[in-house]
């Protein structure tokens, strides 16, 4: 009997204690941490905060100005939100009705625990564009995977889009390649482990700063403490990991080139001369496969060009919105 064997009793007690300690550690690791409120600087003060109820959840957007609608769509990354375009879109409110939205799962919008795919995001964008109203469909400015969603939208519903301006768009499955490595996709299929890694490694200030300096900006010196704080705060909101889980699982992947070939409306591509992904050579290939497409080259910026050099991006957007389609630049 255990009671007659002190050594065995001590071993059992020690084992039970270790198991209890591990359970407490796991429970603590997976417990939602205290969340900071999203900063007011997420959107300029002159823009009103509005809510649109989509089929995937409540979508928050910021609106100001009057005239032809101009919609800004951010890219997909940890901590992503409409803040990506916040240094650019106020410049257009004097002649456009500007609407800058947070995609479902990001920023201030709903962050549902659902396996949302690229089709869900396209449907949500279609619902939003139908709600915009006005004298005609909007011009849409999108970046990264968000820009890819906009191209997919325009290929399915050309009546909802006047024209596209896309900053280094991608579908993550472009030209027959899968951008996400197999290990990342496998991680995306293990929600518990993904949630733990997301909280303790991906969404920390150190991890966010590393991503911004090594990938998002061409010049690391331009990454400010405020930028790191805003992206970290957005990344640490309750439920923010769900969209990244879907991203890691490859649920948002699609072939952008195939969608671009279907477009029959004006498209302007903005691409950095220092882009590593998506590479500049893809810009020329997309331009050749799209009927009405111009290409503008940005200098010395990374994927978050609108935050790294907003003056340059604003100037190029102003030139692009004049309606002139350039075949080659």
C-alpha cells in the first residue's frame, strides 16, 4: 500500500504536484491578457467612426469628406488596421468621400472565432461597397493581401468598383507558388498551440518591432515607438489571433494573377523598387496580364509604404487618380 511506502508516496505526491503546476502554467499561458484600449490616433480626428453590419460581423470604418467615394483597404498582418493608410487618406477628403475600413478580424472590427476564407472577405467587401451609395461605385485603394481581396472583388462584381489602385497586392498563391511554408500551415491547424505562440511570441512589442524593421519598412530608422505601440495594441486585442490563425492555415490564399486577367476596369499598380515580397518582377507580370493597367514605382519603401513615406504615396495616388492610364513607367 502507498501509505506503508513513504518513498512511493513522495513520488506520487511529486508527480501530482508537477502535473498541477503544468496545468496552472498552461492555463495562465492561454488566459486572455489585459488589453489596452485602441489608441485614438488609429484614425484622424476629422473622421467619423461608423459601423456596418456585414454577414461576417460588425465592420468599423472611418469617413469624412464628400464627392466620389474613395475606399481604403489595409493589408493583412499582425496588428493590421486602417491605421496603415491614416497618414495618406486625409489628404483626399477635400474632394472625395473617403472611407477607410478595418477588415473583419482586425482593428476595431469584429474578431470572430471562425474559419474565414478569402471568399468571406470578398463577400464582406461587396456588401460594404453596395452600402456606400452615392453617384457611382467607389475607387478602391488596397494593399497587400487586402489589395488582392479588392482585385478578387472587382473580378466578381465589376459593377461595384470604379477602378483599382493596388499597393503591392498578393493572393499568397500567386503564379502557382504557395507563399506560406508547410510548417506555418500546419501550425495554423493547431489552434491551441497557435494561440499560445501568437500571444507569447508573435504579438509582443519585440516581435512586432522586429517584423516592422526587418520586413515592413525598407529603412528601419523610420520605425517609431508610436508605430510599434499601435501595431502591438491592435495585435493584442481580444480575438485578434483568429484572423492570423486563418492566415497561417492558408485559408486566405488564392491566385491573384487569374483574378487580374478577368478585370476589365482601370488598374494602377504601386510597387517598391526595393520589394522582396512580392518581388518587382511580379508587378511587370501582373501588368502584362491585366487589360488596362499602369505601373508606378515607389522609391525606397517597404510593404507599409503608406506609413514609411506617406508624402510619396500621397503624391503618386494624386497622380494616379487623374484617370490617365499609363501602359509602362
